C-alpha cells in the first residue's frame, strides 16, 4: 500500500502482470555503451580552437570579429574627435591642468624612477668592485652574467611560444 496516496501499488493491483513484467529480459545497454557511441559521433571543436588552428593571421577572419573590430575602430575615432573638440574649446584650462599634472606627478614619478634605478646600478657596481675580480675570475663572472641574461630571455621566449604552438587533439570522427 502506498501510504502517501493511500492507493495500492502496481504489484498489489495485479500480481500476475507484475510477475510477468519482472520476468521480461532487460534491454538496458551494457556498461560503456555511451562512450562507444559518442566516440563515433563527430563533435566539432569550439570556435576559438578552430581559429587557433587556422593560425594567428586568420584567427580574426570571421564576420562577427570583423564587425566587432570595426565597431571598436569607429568608437575610437568618435572618441578622438570628441576629445579634440573638447581640447580645442577648453585649451587654456587644459594647459594649466596638464602643466600642474606633468610637473607634480609625471615629473616626480620620473625622477623617482631614475633615482631608484641609479641607486641599484651604483649598489651593484660597488658590490662587484669589492669582490676584486681579476683575470679569469672577471671573465667567468662576465660570461656567467651574459648566460643568465640569455637563458632568461630564452626561457621567456620558450614559455610564450608554447602557448601559440600548443596542438589541440582533433575530435574523433567515425
């Protein structure tokens, strides 16, 4: 008895029919059936993968992307024209604001960056001068420094190159 609805279960209503239904063979697919079927179904790669496969020169060669880039160019052109109009109409105010900004912030930041860079160079030069490197030691130090810079540049190049050359496995086809 189904106590939620107070109705008899199918087994209680017709036991003979229930026994025959239970005795029927099961036509349920075996384990792994979905994987076998889906391995034969062609699923196209996502659009961004197909664009990368075409190469960087053709990655943006779709109608939607061209419209998007065209819209960005047009909006940039309109923004530039509006900026030019505002700059010409309010030139005196902008000139005083820019001179204050450039003298106070940009020039100060530039001076600080130059001071920090020169302090680092002076510190490195004084540290190396205290080592008293002569002859083969100085040559080895120079070659080691060049190797560190070269290997760092090569590592950066190699790391960035891997992203663009990554091969995407093709989807299964029947």
